[in-house]
C-alpha cells in the first residue's frame, strides 16, 4: 500500500510566470511543447528513507516513449541510464532526429537496481509536443516493430539505429526473426549504440542552472523540468 500511495501522490507546484502553457492529468503535469536538442533540468522528488521501494531498487532510468502512427506507446530509448535513487536533479535533452517534428511524445521512468541491464516496469507522463525535431519514421516502426531495446539504445543513438532498419528491413512479416537481414540490422544497431551512447556520468546525471520551472510527475518519480 505504501508503494501505491507513493505512485499516486499528487504534488502541488508553483509555476513561474514565464512558464509555458501546461496541460495535466490526475498525476502528471507537462508543458504543451518541448524543443528538440534543448536542455531540460529535471528535479526528482526523493524517495522516503523508509519507503518499501528501497527494498527492490536503488536507482531509476528515464526513457523517451514514442507512438508510431497506428500503434501503441512504448519506451524506445533511454535519456538517463542509471540515476541514484537519492538524486534529485537530472539534465536531459531530446535529440532532434528521434522523432518527426511536432510528434507527441512522453517520458517514461522505471526503478532499477544499480548495474542491472533491465528495469522494473514502466510508468508514463502525459504527452508533450516535440518541436524542432527532424526524424522520419522507419518502415519497421510503421509496421509495428520495435528497433532494438530501449535499455540498450540511448536516444542519441536512436536515429542511427533507425537508419539501420531503413537499410536492412525487408518488410516481410513472415520471415524468421533470425533471418540474414535481421542479423545485419541487429549488428548495425549494436554498433550505433556502442559508438553513440553516452558513457559514464554523461549517461546518468549532469547539473546546470535553470531559468524556467514546469512540473512533471512521472509515475513513481516526480520531476520538475527547467527549460534552458
């Protein structure tokens, strides 16, 4: 019950006069628009010292979730790979090539154990419109298939991974998943991740001064986004 109450806790934020218009659901407040490649400072509400969450997690991961036309929403790439559960500030930016201009996107978050490759389920924010983006949906995405694993591909490598599918995806939904084209695409995607994924501290947290504040609550993680 403690975890449930934590997930649905409603926070009250004071928005600065310069804050852009927002829309909200019962537990999420996000700006109507966000700009690609612009840095946002996410302040994260700490987990209570005696919270039962700490028994199964000591960190969290932040993802970008996309909704290809005609399909459902899901995390496609990570924005902050491993953040200590007591960290209350995370800087992120959404690369321009991750989605088409004016796409509706969401943040997703998940608790995890440090060093673990996988996380413990997802929660989602409300949607926000991504401005200044220049990505193009791959045919694989339009056919309802994912590109690699959101736990392995950073959002900075996602455009490269998408180009792998543009090169190798055949569109044949009946072929075996271990076909030649899939093996080549998977190898290409892994190379993108190895080359372009941020490393070390850059994959988790940074710190910068902030100018604007908007409230973002993502499931179990309460975030305040500062626009730069």
